[in-house]
């Protein structure tokens, strides 16, 4: 009996060791969203989407595919056939990070999407991802740099950020409230220091912007990294499986 027990326990321990230290299977992480997440052309630097530094957080088992595009809403992303090729490629174990709202909510833009359409489009992303056994993660739109006269950060995404939250909760999905997290960061930094996170340049400070630039929506390299760090930190807090694939520092 003792010999049998030891054999069984030894096998169980060996199996645990193999599974615990086995390399992760390769997966893809798809980012879909707007300009705040997108990869930028060299001619736009130092403007940086937060998806760019985010791609470097993970080990070799993860391939990050940034499909985000400037100016797109959920509706135009679908209409321009940017979603379908991603949906077709999804495999079991993949992740889809979904961050829209900036362009959906502005009624004066061609990208405007009604509240009902916005929710329906998010639901399509979710349903098609889950049909392929991929994990969709909804992300509320990241904050704009907007302070009132008293120095308090203004919430510019009230309605569409709440729609993202409600769709995520309805579907029992992991979601990241980047709107809230980024507003907290901007408030902590204050009206002046928060300029360093955005595309604020003096004339002749950068050859791409000889006349200077004051942009309170798009990020500098520092700002993009800070936003990416907020996303990763919240993934770790929620124990989302993707956070287990972060690069481990060698000892």
C-alpha cells in the first residue's frame, strides 16, 4: 500500500512540475480601437498610442497585433472591414482588447455611432470573439486632458464609458475602466504636469511640428507608456490570465 501511494504521489508531483514550468502556448492579443491606442506613423512622432508600449510587456509566447486606427468608431471599424479579418484569425486562447468611444460619441463626426449601435457593435465583437474561444476585454475610452477653472479634471466620456461598463457587466466580462484610471492619474498630476503626457510641443521643439502642437487627446511617448501601465496594472489586479505572460526579469 505504501509503495503504491508513493508511486501515485510521485507521479502527481512530476505532473505538477511539468505543467507548472511548461512554456505557455503561443497566443495572439488583438487590440482594436481608435487613435489613442493605435500605432503611429513616423511622421506623427512623438505622438504615441498606448498600444505601442503595451506590446513590449509580454514574453515570447504573446504576439500583439495592434489593429487600432485613427479616427475610427465601432461602426466605421466594422464598415471598413477592419474587424472581420481579425475575427477570422482568432483562435482559442487569444485575447481581444476593445477600446472605443472617443469617435463614437461625437455627433459632429462622420464616425458618430448612436448609443444603441455602439452597444450592438460591442456585443458583436464579444460574440464573435467568444465563438472562437478567445477572451474579449472591454476598455472604457481613455480620458482627455480637460480641467475646469478650479483645476478639477472633467469627465468627457460620461455616457459612452458607462455604456462600455454596462455591456461588460451584462456579459460577465473582465473590463478595464481606463476612463476612471486615467482621470485619476491626470488629477494627481494636475493641469500643468499632465501636459507632459500629451502632445504638447513648443514651436521648433520637434521637426514634425515646426509650429508647435497643443493636443489634449493624443499621447506623448511618456503618456502612452503611463496609460499602458494602467491597463497592465488593472489586469494584474483582476488576475486576468494574460497578465501571467508578462516578461519576467532575469535574476
